[in-house]
C-alpha cells in the first residue's frame, strides 16, 4: 500500500475454506447474496497502520455486522481484502475460521469482532 493513498478494506463471508493459493476475492466462493448479505461484504471502516520498533500493526476501525432478513448462510470464514487496487484486483489479506458453519435465522446478526487494540494483522 502506497503512502498517501486511500484504500477500502472489506470483510466477505464464505463457507468454503480459503487456502494459501487464494490470493484475490475472485478465488473465494462467497455465501449467496441476499437475505442480509451483499456480495463483496462490508467495509471494515477506517484503516490504520503503525510501526513500532520494527513491528507493523494493521487495524480496521469498524466491526462488520450482518443482520439476516431470511435464512443467511451457512458461513464459516470471514475474509478481509483490499477493495481498492485494480492489479491485482481485490487482493486477500487474511481470513478467520469460526470453527463450524453458522446459519442465521431472520433477525439474527453475525459480527466479525475486529481487535482495534492489537490489530487485525501484526508483522514483526
């Protein structure tokens, strides 16, 4: 990411395990759009990056929340990606495994609880 540029980072949902060769959003099979989920996911809010003593911390400022308007899912993985670049288009940053598939009923919510203190990603 270049200094002085603005990037939008999003979180998408899938029920298929990402693998190391998945490098862009197009490699991911998202859950079906509708019933509370929009293809491409939700913005992670304001992005900050900081470096202290050789350790870089990447933080997203807003916990993405989906509210089901019908049966939503199943889903198991939350995938964070950069929605801004055109080459590569929508590169993946990482993902979380919730351990088992979840299906939401109408009115239920699913929140990806991002750690605004310790960051989403730390590189030392």
